[in-house]
C-alpha cells in the first residue's frame, strides 16, 4: 500500500504524523490505515507515531497472518472489518484524525463511512460530508439500541422511565423507521479500544457495589462478569459483543461461525497497546519508569490500586531522578519526566469534592459529596479503569453538565417510579448510557469507564467525544467539580495521560 | 476488631428484650450539613442537628452516608470516644438513611477541624482471588441476617457485602439443601421529629428478592425460596450494632438441611 498525497491544508498535524508512519521494515512502508482484507501480516511488535510519541502494539504469539482472519476480513455487505474502527495506529480504537484522513484519501468512499452507522443517519444523502459530520468532527459512530430496553443478555426488561425525543437534528430518532416509537433509539459513541482486554474482563470482587447485587453471571460459562465492556454495558462478554458488532457495524446477515468467534476472542485477548516512547521524555520503561505495553502484557489484571500497586506508580522512578541519570538527559527530557511523575501523584492525591454523580454519590453509600481524587473511579492498577463494574454518570452526556451541542439528539427521560437521585423526575440527555441496558432511571447518563491506555493515539475523549484533547479532559473535570488545579497540575496531568 | 464484635455480641445477647431497649440511643430526622474537612480521601464530615434537643451530632461513621440534598433519618448511640474531629460529639454506631424530603444543600468550611483520616472499615471483603478459610463444622441450620437503609433494598457496600461473603463461605462449606430468604420491613408508623415514618410493605418483598438474586448469582444451582413479613420486630443480632431499628430493616438467609 502506498499512501495517497495529502491535499488538505486544514490538517497539517495529520500530514506530519503521516510522514512519520512506521510500518513493517523493508520495501514500501505500508500505510498506517489498515483497510479490510489487505492480507497484511500483523507483526509481534508494531509501532506507530502520534503527536506525543510512539505507540506500541504487541501481539502475543505474533506475528499474525491477517488473511482470512475475521477481525481483518470484510464479513458483511458494507465491506467493513472490525479493524476499520479498531485501528492499530489508534490504540485499537479510532481517532477523529484518522476518520478525516480516510475521508480525504477516499473522497468519502471508505467503508468506514457506511450509511448504517458511519453517517449521522442512513436517510441522509450519503455523498455529502455534512451527512457524516458526527464521525468527521467528533469521531462518533451511530449506535442503535432497542426500545423498550433489553438487558446485556438480551432479556427484555420493563424500564422505570419513559423517553421522548426533544430534538432530532439527524433524523435517526423520528419518522416511521426511527426513534422510540419505532422501537429504536440512536445514540452516537466513540469506538472503545480493543486491546489490553484481560484488564477489562478481570473480576476484582464478587459484587457490583454500584448496583447493589453480586456480579451477574456470564450466560456462556456461568462465571461472574466484570461489567466493564461498552459504554452502556450491553455486552457482558466478548461473544455477545462480537455478535452485536457483526450484526450492526458489519451488517453481517449470517451469524459469526463458532470458528470465527473463537478466532476473534483469541485475537482480542492477545493484543496489548500503550505508549512506548514519549517525544519529550523518551522511553517510558527507561530511567526507572516501568510503563509501556510489555509490562501491561505481563502483569496480573484486576488489582485495586489502593490495596496493591498504586495506579500509575509505573512512573515512580521519575519522581526523584538521580544526578547521574539527569546528566544523561536533555533539560527538556528531565522536565517532562518530572512532570509525568508529578501528574501520577496529582491523579492519585489531589482531592476534590465529587458531587451529584450517580454510581458514586448514589446509591452506594459514599455520600454526596465525597472527597476523593481521579483514582477513586479510575482505580485499577496498570489500566485506570474501574475494578468494580464502572458505570458512573460524570455528566458527559447529560444536561446540565454536558456541553451544549446542537448536532446531537436530545432525549427527555421521565422517571415513572422513584425520581433520579440527583436529576429528579425529568432528565435531559444526549445518551442515556447504561439506563438503556438496565432500564432504570437511576442509571440514565451512566457511562462505563474506559481503559486509559494509548490515549495519545485516539482523541477525542469520553464516549461522545466531548473532550477534543487531553487538556479538554482536565478542563471538563475542573468545570464539573471545581477542583482548583494549578496550571502546573493541569499540565502534569496532561503529560501523564499522554504517556500512557 | 474481632474483640469489638464479640463485645457487641455479649452485650446484646444478655437479655432477649435488650434489642427493644432504646434507652441511651438517639433517633431524629434532620437536613445534613457537610463540613469540608480534608484529611485525604473520604475524610469529609457529616453533621446533623436534633431539632428537639438542640444537639448537633457527628454522624460521619454511618455505613450509608447522607446526600446533602435530602433529609436523613439519624439513628445512633453517643460514642464513648470523646474526641471531636468534626466539631461535634460523634454517634457511633450510627445510621443515616436518605429520605425523600428535600433539603437546602449546606456546606461549611473545616474551621480548623481535621476530619478523620480514612481507614478501611472492619467489614470489608477480600478480593475474589483471595481464598476464604473454610469455616469449621459441624453444620446445622443457621440464619444469616443482612441489613438495609430505611425503606430501601440496596445492598450496603462494606456492610452487606461482608455479611453475605461470610454467609456464602459458610454455605459453600456446609452444603445445605436450600436457602429460605425472608425479607422484613418496619411498616408500623412511628413519629420521628414530627415526621411519620413507616417503611412500605413492598420493601419486605424487594429485600427478599434482591438478596435471593444475589445468592443465586453467588451460589448457582442452590435452591432459593423467598418469603416476606411486614411489621418487623427488632432482633438482638450483633451485626445490627445494637440499633434496634437497623435490626428491623433486614433480610434473613436461612440455610436448611
């Protein structure tokens, strides 16, 4: 594969990153975009540049021939594969920058832009850029959920809320075929990274303290489920998730075969990704730091940082850099390393009041407010997701905490039983999140915490892309909780997150 | 830690009537005040004023803490510990149940009070990966209670999870034929601080079913029956911490052989 000339002046950064693309050695450098059915070999170690350094993806037992592999082959009528939205260069997710680049390179013909969910709504004229604005501007894929809600194992449930559409800027929540009255709700979400999966599947404790039950059991193997997949936790295990992905994103008419399921699951459990080298500070496993994908691959998943290895203590070695070590570094490298190490401490130690956040301030008995830090929710060692099932309402998709965006649908949720503990009887939301899976008004707006790895490769952040960059993430938390970070602390957090 | 449980057990087991005895205990409804102390994570203080006596109490040690937008039902015992890190005498043991009565949110500064540095409560469970010691036999019919917030069926973190974890460990070793789970609700109306309080009768069934679902998940394959009773009476089980009202709001897991 050769890459096509870049003509967009609007994307100088994309162009820069492009020229730095690193691929398999020898001959032509394959493009950083993995198109379906190319038949490339996925090397055991694969590096890609991003604005902050080098992301490394490890395939345990690799290299892997992707020819004929269900993650990489187009399986449905749209010509898409799983890899279309789960790109190695984007930490097995999809950056908005890559989506834009594919639009330019293919003049909108890439299967990524398939009408079903790669456009704002299939009813729109597909050749127009504006019909794909949510994907091109915010990195969002349309997700269609059944209404009334179905739980993670497909069981119908009786919701304790009603849902109405306040506005439908894209046409996918109204008309004869779309919207709650047609039995469908369209929400728009970021792809979540398909890597480091053992952490997302790990079970730390037998209970879900946010729901007040023991963990639900996996319908396939009868074991407790981690509850950490998908923004709305509609898939409790990888099998249910891949069946959902094949039927929707791939528009596959047949079911996946048992052999394909096995290959997909096997692959998902073998792939690890994280930053390996930071542009400003060098390798994240040097000078006493112990981060990077190999450590992730080799560590036990599911540990609670507060009783084991503190979250992001990978960077402890950069807290007090010896004079000898410092002499080997440029002043810029030294400053950056110190900043990352401080960022890890800020993440764990800078306390603030967490308020009106369902999943934390209710119904679990922590109280509203409760004083804690970033690590309260992002508490799993090595990964920064939640050890307990991580459904929490930060307000990213729900008013008044979400940003005012006129290009997303807005729903009015009315609780028919007990009112929501923080919003009351009526809730206005762009995406009810976990409420669409549990059917409970108390869960409306809850979004499952993601992995915090490979962030530099997959902006924007949060399930609806609310934060366009890492500074945007910190700014959101500052607005949401009046944290009072100093400028230095903000920069330290950004540098830390850029190195994960 | 162990000693505390044992002591509590001894005190409450002395007379059957002891649990009904509310002498020396306080119970009132109040809007909570959050004092913004900072001794690290989870170190904020919760204060509540008993309107009838005019006394302010530190209720921070409740396993289910207040929400500053709602009134709480406070139930507790003045602590023997005279230290006042939150600026008021503490109730301990204490419970604060969130009521559906709105309050004006009120936060006050630390005013020099240190708050309490967080320590892991006695009732906390080990990670799933840690093997539980097998409780010794002989095994015979036994009942395990779990407790709830007023009018709720929500499993309380670092309280009910611990009680259930212990029960499940015993049940796994004892291998009973089935479990009978009975939910109770304190449905007899009582007037507290001028507010008439009674749990909904449905709360009894909800508690039974919530705990039954959890037991089915933790002990797949074991037969589970549910029952419920209203007008619950207090018991003198030690893990209700000598608070008769807490003991009424319960479910019982009975292992039958």
